[in-house]
C-alpha cells in the first residue's frame, strides 16, 4: 500500500524518469554502425599512411639524385660549366 501512495505523490517524477529513459533509448546511436565506421576510417588511415611512406621514399630518391647532380656540377671546371649550361639552357 505504501508503494501505491508513493507513486500517487510522485507521479510527475515517475513520468519524467520514464520519458528520459525512453528518450535515451531511442536517441542512442547504433553501436554496430559506429564500429563499422571506425573500421572503415582505420582502413583509410592505413592506406594514407602507406601512400605517405611511398611519397617519402620518392622524395628521398629525388634528393639523392639532386645531391649527385649538384656534386657533379660542383666538380666541373668553368669551361665545362659553360658548355653544361649552354647545352641545358640553350637559346
């Protein structure tokens, strides 16, 4: 009997609690869908990391080639430099 009297006196609080529970259940995002989205994003991140490592390797290769070319030009004499640049940037 005391329980029924308690509910009669606290009916508004009970309605608010039930509404809050129902609202939180219906607005809760789908956990499975979120997990799938996280996995898709992890795959994208992995592919981007692989692509970045490939680009880094290409940059290293280009820098090595540039270093060799600069080293070659630095060791040339004046006449060799003149012919080098004339051949490369001729009119």
